[in-house]
C-alpha cells in the first residue's frame, strides 16, 4: 500500500497547496492558510514525509518529495494546483513544477533559490538529539534542555511545536529526527540542472535573509524563465511569519494577476 501525505484542507475555490520548511509542519501555515481560503482558494496545508502527521520513511530527497505531492494530487482528484513552498518546501515545489508542469498552475517559492546550500542546521539537530524523552515529562523541561544549545527563543518555540504525547506520560517529536539527521545533505541539494518550468513563478525573499542574493537571479531565470523576484521588508528567512501582511499582499497580487 502506498503511504499518503497528511493534510488539512480549508476553503473552496482554486486549489492552493502549501509546503512547510525543514522541521516544520502544516500547522505553521494555518493562519495564512485561512486568509487564503477567504480569498476563494481551496487551501491544502500539507505535512511532507517525515514531518507533522505524515508517514516516516528512510527515503528522503526532492525527487521523492515531489512524487509524494503528485500522489497526493491524484488522491484528491486535483488536475492542476498552485504550489507554494517555503525553504525546503520551496525546493520540493520547484522540483514538482519542473517534473509535473502540466499539474502546476502557478508557483510561489518563499526564500530559497535553485542552488546547493551547504548543511547549516547541524547545531539545531545536535540540540534536538540531546532530548531524552525517557526522562523529559513537560514542554518546559524540553525547552530548558534545548536552551543550552539553542539560545534563540523563536527557533526553540518553532521546534517545540512538534512536541506531542505519543502515549500517556510519554512525549515525542512529530518529525523523524533520525532520518532527517542522516539526510542533512539532501536538504541542501539543488533541483536537477536541466529542470525548467515555464509557467508563472514568484520568488519572495526576506530583506534580512541571505538565502536569495542578487547573483542567484541568472540561475533562477535559467530554471524559471518567467520568474519575478520580490522582497518582503522587515523579514528574515521566516518571512511569512515575520511580515505576514506583506507576504499575503505580494502573493495574492501574483495569484490574482
């Protein structure tokens, strides 16, 4: 039996599939998703494999994640959809649009470029690997342990959203830490060199983020010849959370054009 991705579906209208980033989940997009739903979109907030409530698997690369999405669309009888992805989800979205362009109405990529990124989350993975759920009995205990490795309160809160009660008295994490620790190189991988998607594409970057720089434009245009690049002000890498108003305004303007 083929494993299926978990999702939350809100609203009615044009299908809009939203993909979270590394160590994230569909819940991260609930507030924005509801706002898109009010603008006549059927919003699918999707947990990618090894994240959220979706299945766990030792296979993990952008080809596999893109195929998961195609399977998801077939399951939900979606012939065509708008794909929006942030960071790792943006890479999945790019790969999907190139591999399944006939199923992609429009593409929005949030703060990631079609290039290789060296692994840079190791400190977070190291911090998470210090959590021992045989002894940790509360969220605040987990936070105290993470504090020793991860000083940024916002990053810790983002990670701790993944805490849940596996069974009575036993906490765990929603993401598959073992596989994701092992596949760190895959997270930074690029899409295939010859991949192209010629449909309408919007790249959004945070003005305080260094994930997309001016010198990435030729590479963006090589893969996505109709891409436009816009900048969200007062925002870093988590631009949709740091300036949701401007993120919405720019994305909706593109979606409705």
